[in-house]
C-alpha cells in the first residue's frame, strides 16, 4: 500500500474517533454543569476541559471568559479550532474522499452524509437547542461509521490502518476523559472527596463511555472512583479501556509490520504488558494524574513512530 493512502486512512479514523470523544467529554461537562455548584466550580470544570485538550492559548485568543456556552461553541463549531467536532468531521470526510477507491461505497456515503448532516444541524441551532442530543448524534454517527467499516471492508492493510488510527485515538481520548476530573490549572491532582458529587460525576463518566451497565455487571456495588478507574484503565474486556485499545492497536500493527516497525511494536508490547499486569492500587499510589500524563505522552510518541514507520 502507498504510504500516502495509509496516511489518509489512519487520519480518517482518528478524526472520526476524536469527534466522538470530544462529544463524550463535552457531554460530561454539560451534564455536570446541571448539578448544583458555585460559579467558581462551574468555571473550573469548563477550564479543565479546555486545559486537558491543550487548547488554552487558542481559546484565550478568541474568548474573554470561560463558561459553558463559549467552551461548547469553541469545541463543537469553531472553524479556527482544528480539534473542534466541525473540523474533525470535515477532515475525516476529506481524507475519505482522497482514498475513495480504498473504501466501500457504504463507508464513503456514511462519512459524506455525516459531514453534510452535521453542517445542517449547526445551521438549525442544534447546539444551542439541546447540546446533549447533538453529542448523542455525533456518537451515533461514529458508531455507524465504525460498524459499516467492520461490516463491509475487506480486512486488508487498508482496514488495519483504519483500526490502528481508531484505537490510538481512543486510547488518548479515554485517558483525557478520565483526567478531566483530576486536572487543575496548576497541573496537580484533585484531593477533594465530595462523595455525592463524585457519584454523579462518575456516573456521567460511565454513561459517556457506555459503561454504566458494564460497571454494574462487573462490580455489582455502588460507584466508586477507584473501580471506575480500574474499569477504564485495566479491564481488557472493556471496549474503551486503555488496556483494550493498546491490545487491539498492537494486533493490527502486527498485521502491517515492516522492516522499520520493530521498535514501535516493541514499545506497544511493553505498554500492553504494563496495563495487562498493572494494579489499580499501584496506579492510585503513584497518582492517577501523573500516570495518565505519562500514558498520554507515550501514546503521542507512538503516533509519531507509526507515522515515521508507515506514513507520509
């Protein structure tokens, strides 16, 4: 496969996954903002989301105040923010168009229709009218895109590069999703233990990753932050956990391995082993924020290594 084609396929899937996960993070922040809280707590919640996405500078250049309305507009529809849902869906569609011949008709039509429909929803005011409904729509379209890819494409190199991009981006964004709770402007982990607030927050986190029912099935007890972290970090059978994403990423990388990719495969294997044999009490003793910060750095390095080994 031409490296340019692989590059388009890799980024196509990353942008779709990024749009979905941005919607998930925004939905948590929005649902949390509906709970009783002070103005300072509300601002900190939205500030944390912008900070963990590493968009402080760009946001500050456009908006004087941090509040839910501004942050959602910035993260959903702002054309100057390359990580906004608007730009992610547009980039996914453009990458799909560039490799139209490598995709099935169903995959292309899903990508194209998603972009056109999203623009229509924004023009009709869907974000202001019901943010949660719009976020659910973005998640649904991502599920549809992923399902039609798995269900209609030949499982060749094109398919594997799409899957590598999906799992790499999902690992990154799941880590950010967990870390939003613990992030502070100075980068320290939160030590607040407001039990009632934690319950509602972690319930929102679980629902945002379609994990609420899974948590009840696995743990059969009240929602506890350490158990939620264990589910989303270490459970290999949880589809959005860090462990599952890294395992699937390694499996697909093996299918496209070349003479240059040995070191990248070694690093992915080491990360998989750390998650497979890790324990949540050790991670919490180390500090959840430092652990996630290190994981995000490792994922970013892996993305660069994959680009160097295979892509343009």
